[in-house]
C-alpha cells in the first residue's frame, strides 16, 4: 500500500494526468480560435475554450466504468484546480474565490448539458447557437460559431475513434482547427 500511495504507481498516474490535461489545454489554446474565429482572448474567452475541450474529453469517457470513470473525475478535478489557480493569479481574494468558483462551475455544467444535447442529436446548428450564447454573448451575430461547432463535432468523432486503453495510458490527440 505504501508504494501505491507514494511510489511509482502514483508518479505514473500523475504523469498520465499531466499528459492528458496538457493535451486538453493545448487544444484549447490553438491560436486560430482567437486570431481568426473571434473568440475573445480574455480570461473568460480562454475559460470558454478550455471548458469546451474539457467537455469533449469528458463526453468521450462518458458511460465508461472503472479506470476510465476515475480518470474522467481526476481530470475534471484538475480542471477546477486550474481554474481556482487562475482566479488567484488574477488577483481574486481568498474570500472571493469560492463564490467565483461556484459561478464558473455552474457555467461549466450548464454548457455541458447544452453541448451534449447538440452532440447527441448531431445538430451542428444548435451547437453553434449554444456556443454563440456562451462564447460571444456580447455579439448580435457571430458567424465563426459555425466553424467552432463544426470543429467540436470533428473532435467528438476523432476522440471516439481513440481507444480507451490509449487514453488511460495518457495518449490523447485533438485535431488542429483549420482556418477555412
């Protein structure tokens, strides 16, 4: 038991978590989102892209049991730890962080419900509408929402083709967003 808690297995699990979370963050930070698709390059805009990619990862593992389910929980915990850390880096006080975390968690889970519904119905138009409401609530129209929704649908298909065993081993690959 001692080795399991503090030994190689724990280090291996940490390395897997870091590798997977690193891939999710890298996918969310693709410059095309901010430079060509008009996602605001702000803390909230980056939260939206990270939320989208975390949702897509979680959706991929949804319904799986055992190690996949545990891995999904570890990654969602890592996501919220990262959000907490980011809030603190932005200068939010220790007193204000829990209130903001509750609000951001509510935002995340609200989005996942809308996004999951669109994915399950294979409805790119409703996905684009949900993205527009969440990512660009300030814009009357956001034509790039269609591109982002199409990209998300592509990600969902590509993640579905990746074996669970490979994901549990820390191997995950997101497609690159294309300009056109």
